[in-house]
C-alpha cells in the first residue's frame, strides 16, 4: 500500500426517515435556544413547519437563500441574525440554504444544524463558495463546517426526477474527482466507491419511482459518502469548470432553459452543469488517471446539452481562458485549446473525447 495522509473531519451525522423531529434535541445538545431558520423561497413552507416544531426555540425564518451564495444576501441575513439575537442557524434545503448557513457561520462563528433536501453534499465539507461582483470564489475554513447534519430521507421524496438526477450526478462528481485527487487515499477511495455504487443503484429506480423510500435512502447515503470525500481531498478540472460556468453572471447575461432550476461567472445552474460537464472532464483526464478511472464502472452523465442551460457558443473562449489561467492540481495539463474542445463537445452534446 502506498503512503498516505488522511485528515478526518469532525462530524455528527443523524441519518434516517423522520429525523427532522430530532432538531429540538440537537439544539439542546449545542446549548442553543434562539435558532434562525434558513431556506429558499421554495422551501418556505417546510421552514414554517420546522418553526412550528421548534416553538420558542426558533426566533424567525430567513427564506431568501439563493444559488451561488451572493455576499449581499449573506450580509442581509447577518443583519437579521443580529436583530433577532440568534445563537445558531438551522438550514433546511439544498446547496443554497446550506451555503448561506456556512457563509453566516464564517462571519459570526455561530453553530449550524443543516438539514439537506438534495444531494449537493455541501453540508459535509469545510468549503465555502460565495459570489461577489459576479465572481465566485471558494475557500476552506473549519469555521464553516456544520456541527450537526440531519439527513431525513422523507424530505427528499418530493424531488422531481430531473432534479434528482442532476443533483445525484453532482454528488457523483465529488467521488470521481476524489479518486484522482492528489490527496487520494484508501479511506476516501472506499467512501467514493461506496457513494458511487449507492447513487448508481438509486437513480434508475428514482426516475421511474420517485417515491421509493429505499432508493431515496440509498441516494442520500451515497451523497453523504461522496461529499465526505469532497471535504477531505482537493477537487480538480471538473469542479473548476463548473464553478467557472456558474460564475460569470455579471459579465454575460444568459437565459436559462425553463426546465431547470433558476439561479457563479456564467450564472448556470450548478447541478445541471455538473451533469453536462462530468463525462467530458472524465474523458479529458482519463489518459492521466487510468487507475482511478478504471474504478469508475461507466461514465455517468446525460445527453443534456450546454445550450439548454443557456450558454452561448461565443462564450466558450472566456470559460476556457478562466479555467486555464487559474492554477490548481489536475491529472491532465490544463491546455486552453483542449479545454475549448471539451466545452464544444459538451455544448453540442457530442460524445466525450471527440476531436
């Protein structure tokens, strides 16, 4: 076995169905009694139900979380935290709500309880991604790692098949890149492969039977396993491209396809972007990471095209330039001309690796 270094992250994970009822006890365990609940507008009703469950332990709801965690929203939320005297935040929702909780914790050091309702995985990482002046940046800080994660499988039953698939492939991308990360190790490899197997087993079932509790449980467990890898090892080309494509909103105005969720440089929806790019990033890196890729049984992705997400053909040059200019570890050298081919294939819906 090769030498390796593995840094375990502190985490308290509660997993099951109906576990939302555990939130009051977890607040007591943290010594908190004035929780501010965070959600998107779309999850506001569930946030109100949670407020009813918490009773006097909740001081209010902030239902303004949005994709890519804009700093102006975080600043507004921090004002509400101060006004209400909140001593912790409880986020309910996908990556937008979890991201807002982490951004608030980064600025205030307040403890977090996060209740994910998608497979984005942000809850298991000490990584904060936020957008300011049209530019999305990421940073690592233990200040943003949630104290408690509560996975309630029943909260994922209402995810549409389309969001289930794109969010699931978002999670798969964490595992794929963990396998060829320069910090890869036997622990994260095991978790990555477990996560891949669980999600790959669940997604085909959920397309035809979105209410399958067993498949939902497999998918949510897989998302946690994949995200746990993301929290420990560094990501590479795939994630860099997805953050770039999600980040130029202020520099290019795109119309998003109505079939996808709304909301970094190009303002494209995060999970759907992962779905399009992943097969092409795998093809780009495979010649330089054959051992890792041999562990991935098949390329997971979709024939969804970048143009469906709203990216214009003329913007490929900017995306490739941004991705190539920012140095970060990746198995294959980052060559702008080759990145342009990758984006062309994704944009046109061509097979990964096409010349």
